[in-house]
C-alpha cells in the first residue's frame, strides 16, 4: 500500500520546476518533541529535528518553518501568527486533534490552507483517537505513513497545480 501511495503522490524534484519560493510552516502539538524517543514502535526513531533538516535539504527552494508546543494556546497563537502569510501549514496537533474545539476554530479562522498530518494511523489505534475535530477545516489529511507524511504534505503545497 505504501509503495502504491508513494507512486501516486511522489513528485519530481523542484529543480525540474520553476516557481516562486513557498513558505511552509510545520506546527506540531504535544509530545511531538519526544519523537525518536517516545514509543519508537509507533512513532519511529527519527527525531523531528532530523526530519525537518531532511525536508530543508531536499527542498532548498522552500522556506520551511518549524514550531512545536505542548500548550494549546501557544499552538493557536502560532496558527494566528502564520495563518495569513504562509503558503501552507502542516499541522500535527497530536492529542489535541481529538479534543480541541479551540484549535478547530483557529484553523477555520485563518486563510492559509492546512494539511493535517499524523505519524501513526489514527484509525488503527484506540477508539478515542479515531475522530479528528480538525479534519473538516483542513485541506487534507495524511496519516499512518510515518515521517513520510510530512514530506507528502509539503509536496502537496509545493507542486499544487
């Protein structure tokens, strides 16, 4: 299944395309600062810092910002700060995905398109994780593809037609 999805969504490198530099912001919620350490069987062994460095290296023509907080209000403040100027937001709200009406409202209030990303397949986990309060106000959702989900979300912004 992963190979099939990769073939559908994998895009050529940006070196073969001409476009203006896009500003993409990655906003991560609670406990994602522990990626690479916390439950590696679920979230993998790659840290967020390593993943962001790879994205920046592989997409030098994109300005990729990164923000992480364990505090709901700080995530909302960040969405407000970049949500009217960035070209795209990649949002992994972590546990707030399933509980935060305030984050839903923040995403609905901004003009920048948002792609919701989850490292694990939330539909194959506990029942309470199977519902997202954010999905209906996001452009799309990518889940269950590990850290590759961030790359796919980034490429969805960089190569949109």
